[in-house]
């Protein structure tokens, strides 16, 4: 097996260049494509329409790591495990699992079939993992960054898969329980890689819903899969579509064209609150939004300069004024609710005098910097970036400009080496969807990692050490120490954990999750 120091070496960017589907001129441009909801025998609405700010880039379930993509594809390909909102793992396709001297052994159901009628086997599950972590087997998957502990997968028999790893069993479990939407090996090998296509034939999962209509960048229509092994699907028809504008999504909700919409910005919240039959539901997510400072590039190689920018920015004020209170100021790289979060840390408080003194100490007084940011990817992201840039620019000894760029450019910057100077200062978000700190630390703070933004050999070694500790209390203590050091070293400009803010049809039984997942099997009418 590879040594721990190579777990993340050579992996691609975790964030896929997705972009925003804002050029559709709002949902009105596609409303004519959608049928009106139909009612069942008891008056329940049999159709559910979910409108997101983003749509899938391609039909491949192993080729992305963006939450809105999982929402669209999970009903079709379904996770191997049920992951509760508390990050407890329950049986689904995987009936039982245990750690052995050789790795993790997963025992699979024997009655799972793909939508094309093929039976699912352990070979398919092993192929799925190897396809994501080994480019020689499949694709260079972004999900590899979430599977850094898994070295290889092997089918031991028809219903048993061995996942080899050299890390603490709990860390491996966090990884494989959150990834691995199983694909049909034989079917996949006959497709273009990653899987492409512009109709329903581009999908072949094991989930409770199958695709009956697919229009790229427009909509995906699902109906129940009759041979599904589990409980009967709740809805007779489900439609996913996208609108890059919050106002367009809210309008779709108000007019009854949609039942759930995501990322409602604070300005649009009253429009939902004032309308009968719909309401706002929100939950503080496990997604932090922050300003990356590539420490291999001047002036961000100076800890004093980085600390100065943290003191310049009023993250609490941004939460209150720009996010309308829908968020919490960051104290460290890992959000509250994730294993390894340090509850004893406080946010940087705005202190302009302290910031200016630190700039002088850094030796970079008079520096001119540019903050790059997307628009529409995160909650009021452009306004957040503008406010942060203005607050930095107000320092007497630093000039800061803002440049709004497409999100794929931000994603590319996040994939570049830590000493790349093309776009070294930018706003981005990261959701710790596994519930374990390693997923928010290792990709950014271990040497040669895919998203390495800050290099510190001591911290890198501490992160690798944390991956091997089996005692939960000891491991948590070390992770908290790492978070404290990264906070003090000002590895990023720490902004906030943003709320997930949804507009929802009032009679739907569904509550938002901290991991931002929308699971159809958790929704009832």
C-alpha cells in the first residue's frame, strides 16, 4: 500500500468546475416544458418539483463532488449507506460492515438490480470505488479527494467487498459511507468516459427512481423503478430543474411551478414569508465560506499579513448585514457539528489598528492585492466579497480590488499549486460532508494535496498522524489542536458557515440537513 504521506498525492481538484445556469432567463424560459402537478387518489400531489441554483454537469455519478449534483443523482444511483443527519451510518445496499486486519469488509444485499435489469454484484461495487480512486481503472474523479484513505477495492465473493486502507477504522468509515454510488461495470465500460449523453439512456442506477426524461442544463424527470429492492417511492413523478437567480427560483415557488427551491437570498426571504402556502426553512450547514490566501505567493507567505486581513474583515458584521443573520462567524477551518471541531476558539474580531500594525510588521506595507470571487455559487457571495474587499481596502497601507469571475475560474484556482500566482486570493466554500475534520483539513493543509493552499510541514505531519489514531478521544484532541494552530496562523481569512435557506411548499414533510443533501426518501406530502 501507499504510505500515509502519499494519500492525496496527484489527486485532482475536489471542486468540479460547475458554473451557474443563469442564462436561462429564469424558470419562465423552461416552464412550458413542465407538466402541472397531478393529484393522487387521496388528494396528495403525486409530482414533486425541486428547483436548484445548479444542475448536473453530466450524468456520471462518480464524476462530481457538488452537493446539488448528488441531490439530482442520488434518487437514481442511491448511496450505499443511509447517512443520518447526525452522521450515523445505517444499512442500505450495504447490509453489514466491519474492519479487519486487511481493511473494511462490506456485505451487500443480494437482491439489488440496475435499471437495465442486470443484477448488482460485489464486482460492480469494487469497480465503482476503483473507478474513482485509480485513474488507470476509470476516470480522474473529484470524489477521490473524499476517498484518500481507501487504497483499493476487491470483490471477495458475490456479496462481499474488501476496501484496503491504512488509517483509523472510523476515518475509513466516514469516507466509504459517504461515497460510492454504485455503477454497473459492464454498462459503464460501454459508455463514453465520464458518462455523457443527452437523454434518459445515459443513466443506469439501482435507486428507487429511474430517469424517464433528460434535457441537459434544463431538467431531469424521474418515475419510480418498479423492481426496486426497497420501499416504494413516495412520488409518481419528480422533476429537478435549475434557475441561477434566487428571484427566479422564488417566483417558481410562488406560482406553484416548484415545491422546493434552494439558496433563497435574504432579500427574497420576505417574498416567501408573505405568501400563503409556502415558507422558509433553514439550517446552518457544514459549509464554510472563506478567503483563500496561497501562502506560496507574496504577500500571503507572511503570517502577519494574513492575520492582518483577518483583523480587517468584520465577519460577524457580514453575517448580520449581508447574510441577514443566516450564518455563523467562522473560528477555524472546520465548522461546528463536525468531529474534531474545537469549541474553545473565537472568531477574529475586527481591529483596524491591529491590522495596520501587522501589515507594517509583515514588510508588505503598500501592497496591492486583488480578491477574486464568484457570483451566485454561495449565499450572497459577491456582496460578501465586495464587503470584505472594501474593509481590507480601508486599511491605510493596503490596496484591495475585487474581481468577479465565473465559478469555474475559482475552481481552477483551487486546483492550482499553492505557489501559483495567477489567482492567489479568492473566495470559495467547502462543505465537510463526511462529518469528519479530515475531509476539511487534508485536501488543503497536507503537502502536495489537491487543494493545498497553506504549507506547514508540522501541521501536515499532524494531519497524517491523526489519520492513523484509533482512539476516538485521542484523535479528536489532536484534530482540535490542528484547528487551533490553523486559526492562529491565519491559514485563511475566516468568514462564516452559511445557512442553507430553502423555500418550501408548506404541506411538505421535510426538514433541511446540515450536509445540504435533499433525499427524496425523506420527503412526504
